């Protein structure tokens, strides 16, 4: 029985995986910017070390979030027809590519592992996530992607 | 080429190949090496050779010289010391495992595994004796066991000193002894773990025997483990032999090894491994005399006032004091052994000059080092270009061995410890 809400394909008992996973990379990448700023202000290497671990952890969970999101994207044409989905997907792809570059920059030794290239990349990624996150929320709260049909 | 393969190739190129072209290493030899612009990579070039052992192969000695294995089948022989009666001591040693501080460390530990011998080191000192003088050791004993990454060795009178990675120990020794069972007495603690990035502590004694000098390498490439981790490091320590009290004799030497007094000027000389990840031709490793109280730049600058932007906060006051080293050996050759030749077996042109072992590079595309070179000296100063003495350690992408410690034996032969090859090589004049 096809309802009117776009359906999530990667889900368990009606709970889509993608929204469960995305908070991890988002928090990690925002955290990276915070610890980068802390390093920039203090020159204490501990903050830079935290940044590179946050980036790495964020990228690993992001990989699973991408897989779940992509399955949903392929699984229902109504999802693909949403404009918000395309902004969300392309924006996040750019954020991920920048974060991969950023993890290499952060793997340098000393000050230039963060300042200036690393911290700029971290900030750009957070700005992109604000836009793509907004689109993600629109998909769920406005377009009801993965939301259960109301029983009459 | 399909678009996908093309994209992958482009991505790989973008990560690795956007670097400067390597320069001829000959431009980075001597007192005034050419220093290119700093280039920080996204993914630094890594060229790790595969260890294949020697099989039937041999290293190649320079014309007029011949090479023979003094001892084979050793477990990571890294440093050598010749006792007055001609007995040869070999430290079978390896560094402590460095803790993983950043994700990058997983890759570095893997490189370390590839580049170094897979044989677990003995953590002991062996004694080799050639009783019939044929250039092959026919007696081998365990001289000292249960050490902690030993490297430096020196005998003063009846006191035998070992520099473990975290302390200098003193043992009683009488001439002809083949095994020491007496417990060692602690003379001085040295900076050791838990990080212990550069762990080899080279050791020598002043000509009058009152002081010991120990090389203490930095705890990082360029302070990425925090400046607090560098206390007492990247320095040559002067240790009072009677009391164990120490002071920093010279600082700013990233990883000083091969501490030796030059026979003519009686000045202390070392070879130093300089910093990585600034490009294939930065920063040249070097050979230098060590002046009392001098600062040689690390971490703030290199070759005098060339500031390293990776160190924060910077210290212009220290950079202003930094002095350039005497003699560059070109980049990433990893010199670990140094000995001045005072014997009379080798041709006269070698007398008074220095033999330097170059363990070999891993962080540049074109390999550099993997050989023993001779640097001629005149009036206590280097007086010409280095000459190859022992080569053939690498063959394309395969390493047969890697030279580390060097020493001159009681018959004037040059000894070379080869950690990967598990061998001590002996170089003599051809036909002698």
C-alpha cells in the first residue's frame, strides 16, 4: 500500500538509519571547528590532536550516513523529485570532500596543520552543514520523508 | 582510459604529485647547501623499500677497498664499539613502540615496520672476537643482556658505560672479559618514554675521560607532541663521570648521533637528522662540530635563521642565536654513524677523515643515502666532497640492508653495522 509520504528504504521497523547517523559527523565537524579555534588561540597541540581525531571519527560515521542516505535516495522517486534533497546531497558531498582534504591538512605536524588552511576548511564545512542540515530538516518536517502514514 | 579511472588518477596526482621537482643532492653538500622553498604536502611522498635481505649479494666497496662479513645472522645490530684488546661490541637493539597519538601514527607505524628489520632485536650487547685474524669473528658471547634499547657505548679505564634509551649505566670491566654479569649502576637518567620518538642515545667520552657526552634526539618531527615533551631533548648532554650531574652542552640538534672527538682539533663532532615534511630537499641532514653552549636551531629554525612556520609560539630571540652547522650531507639521508679514521689499513687518503653511515630516506620519491661515505678532513675541518665507500644496500625498490653504526677495529678495518641485513661488514684495503 503506497502512502503519500516518501518512504525510507534503509530503515528498521520504520525507523530510517540516515537521521540516526547524521548527528555524529555533524557534531564531529562542528567540534573540529571549535577545537581548531581553541588551538589557534592557545597554540596547545592537544587541541589540534583532538581536531584530527574528531575529523577522522566524523568521516568514518559519515561514510555510513552516506550509504543510508543514498539508498533512500535511490529507493523512492518522490525523494529524488524534492529540490531540497539535491541541495542536501550535493552540499554534503562537497562538505565531505573538503573534510577529506582537511584530515590530510590536519595530519601535518605543528602549527600549519591547523592555521590557516585547516581552520578555514573546518569553518567552510560548518557553513555548508548549516545549509544542508536545514534542507535535511525540511525533508523530514515539511516533506515527511520517512514519516509513518497517519492511520485514519 | 575510462572517466572513472581518469578521475581516480587525477585525485591521486592531486594528493601526491603537486610537489617541487627534486634537486640534485650534490647541491646540498658542504657548508652552504642550496635550500629550496618550503613545500608542505597534502600527502607527503613516501617511498618505502622492501627488505629482501642479502641472499648471495654483497655490498660494493669503493675501488681499492674490499668488504667481507665479520658476522652475520645478528638481530638488529645497530651500534658498534671496539674494546682496547680488539674485541668488538655490537648492540642488538630496537626502539620502544611509540604510542598512537594521532590517526597518522597508524601509517607511520606501518612504514616503520616495512623499513626496519622484521627480526625482533636482542636488546643486548654481543661480543665478537676474531682470534685468528682472518676478518671473520670466530667467537661470539652475550656481553651484556636485558638492556632497554641500548645504543651508545664507551669504555673509560675499567668503567664500561651503556646509554640505554632512558639512562646511562656503568658496569665494571676488566680487559679480556667476555661477559658482564655484575649489575649496572645508574649514572644519569636520560629522557625516555612514554613517547620516545628519537630513542637512540649516542655516547662518547671526553679525551681526558672526565666527561661523557650523550646525544638526546627530539621527541617529535617538529614539536607536534607539544613543547613540554621536548624538555632536555634535541641536545647534546655533558655528563660528569664522577657525579652523574649533567648540563646541556649544545641544543637545537634535532637528532644527534655518532658523537666523536675529532683527532686533530679534539672538537666534538656529530651527525644530525634534520626535520621532515617540508619537501624532498628540506631540510638537509648534516655533519657538524658542536660548540659549547651553541644553539643549532631546532625546532624554531634550520641552517641559521630559516624559520620553520610549523612551530608556535615562535622564538625570534632564539632564532637570532641559531648558528648554521658545518657540513650538509643532503636531505633525508639519515646519518646515524660517524667515525674518524686513525688506522693504517686503508689507503693513506682516508687517514684523518670521517666515515659517515647514511641509513637512507623514506620520505622522498628518489631514494637518498643507503651507503657509507667518506668526508675528507684537513686541519680539523671537512675539505672536500663525500666519496662513496660502501654502496649496494638498495637495488631498485629492494633493500638488502641499511648501514647504521660505524667503528674502526684494532687492525684498522672499517666496521659497519647493518641492522636490516643483520650483518657487521668489515671494509679493508683490497688484497690485505
